[in-house]
């Protein structure tokens, strides 16, 4: 455990980190990639260019400093980080690299304000947190390896089928190249795809599993991401999958990970509300399929927001499920203008729209989609007074942006 002096010193740095955190983390990443280029493949260059990783790390460091005397409140954040690290195969030997560059960056950015006492306190605090993460990540690695059909590291998978779901989303059905059975996963989790880059290095991306567990395949449904500008790294892996990977090809996959999932062993009387926007349907689709199997009598309300019908994935599949299951009600919401009938309508997914479809606000909510959609849903549920235990989401970006928006 950390001593009281260390806790007091680290906590005292929280205001400075809140003000200068992003400057610090930008310097940190630049320094680390210069001194230790071997760790670069663990990071998404598009997120680096957009500043997402710098903001995420700045928020995490500030939160750690502010709550170092009450770490229980950071339990969810620790699990999120540990699952992400395990998905990318972060190992104990990587932590000293990060720690050395982080402490050096604190000294270089803060200058004389970074006294020896502050550096020593942060060294102890970093070591303490690293031990927690290393321990949890070892548990995740062991759990994944011990499952029937499980493994650790990256394994070759063959694309058994490639299927277009919309104008910009394609599904890839993956089976183990060695013919081994697939391990169970939790609906809502993701796998990691590792591919070669033009310079001979590797890069990794997480993709949610869009089918239910227990199938003879893993399915990921990938949106083609277009680079926002020329010569940017955004969209490299998604475009490679769309353009260069065909049925019969092999790709490298790491085991399923992720703290966002539906626990099918928990039985509730409350309705289950599933909210998706755009490609955010991928984990929600896995949850929907699993919920229909696990809860045949539980009321399920499914809402999918999309720009229009051409870019909507799984629209027909969801409608077919509603025909087969009397406990499922489905709604499609499109932001493009147009005439709609039946369960389709034009507009945004607002609090008023959602409430008009529910028997009551008291429900379990699972949602995933672009940042504006996520921010709106998250804050509406907070205003409704929905307990945190009934609010579940997968947010592709710094959590601080969701909570602070």
C-alpha cells in the first residue's frame, strides 16, 4: 500500500495535472515513441493523430491523482484498462518503459515544479497501479487460455465467409485455421485483429463480435472508415479488410476481451432496452441475439439509429427476429428525411422518443454508437435518475469526453 505522505503528494498534483495533463501526455507519447519505438505497434496511430489517446491518458492520470485516497471509485476504469491491455497483449515488461517515460515527461514538462518528492511519489504511485493492472491482466490471460478452445497471444483465423451488410459495413466470419473449437465469450465483447503495415510493422484494431456466443465462427462487422484527410492513418485496417481480405484468407486474432457485456445469468423483471447508432449495432446485435435466447419472456426494446436505410446493417435480420419473438419490439430511426412506415421513423433518438416507447423508465440500458449519440443517451439516463448498475455502454473514445460533455 502507499504511505500517507505519498498519497498526499500525488493528490496535491491533481489540479496541475488537470490544467496541463494533455501537454504532459503529448510530450510523453512523443518521447516514448522516440526512445522506445518498439512499443509503437500497441497504439492506434489514427487516435494519436486525433489526440484521443493523449486526452484519454491525461484524464486517467488526473483521475488517479484525484482519487488516490479512494481507489474503489476507479474500479471500473481499472477493469476497462486491463481488458484493453489484455486485448493488445500488453505484458509486465512493457510497464517499466511507460513508467520511465512518464516520470521523465513529468520532470521535463513541469520543470522546477517537479521536485524530487513529487517524482518519487509518482514513481511509487505508478508502481502500485502497475502491480494492480499486471495482476488483473494475468488473470484475463489465464482465463482466456484455460477456456475450452482458448489460447493466449495471436492465432491464425481463416475467413470462412465475407458478407456485405450495408453500403459501408461488411461482416467477416472467422474460424480457427487449425480447426480447433472456439472459446465462449460474453455478448458485447470484442476481439483484436493484427495486420501488417506497409513498413513491415504490425498494427492492431479491436472489433466487436456481432454474433452470439456458441456459434462455429466469430463474426465481426466492420465499417469502412474513410481517412478524414489525405495522408492520415485513419481507416487503414478497415480498408484492408474490405479491399484485400477475401474468403479463404487468414488473419491474426487475439482472444475476446472487454468489460461491456450482457450477463445472461442475471435474471431481471425490468425491460431490456438496447440502443445502437450506426456501426454501434455490432456489440448490441450480439447482446440482442443472446438476450432472446436467455430471456424468452423478458420485454426487449431495440432501437437502431442510422443515417438512412442504405448504411444500416442488420435491418432485415432484426425485423425477422421481431417476427419470431413476441417479447421483442424493434424500431429503426433515420436522420435523413424521407417517408417511413411501420417501425421506421425519421428523426433523432431523443429522450422523448425513447420514453414514448417504454412502459416505464425503470429498465436496463445497453447502448453504443458515435460520440454525440452516446453523450445524449448517457446524460438523459442520468437526468432520469437511472442507477449506474442499470446503465451499460461501449464508448469508443476517452470516457472523460462522455462524462464531461
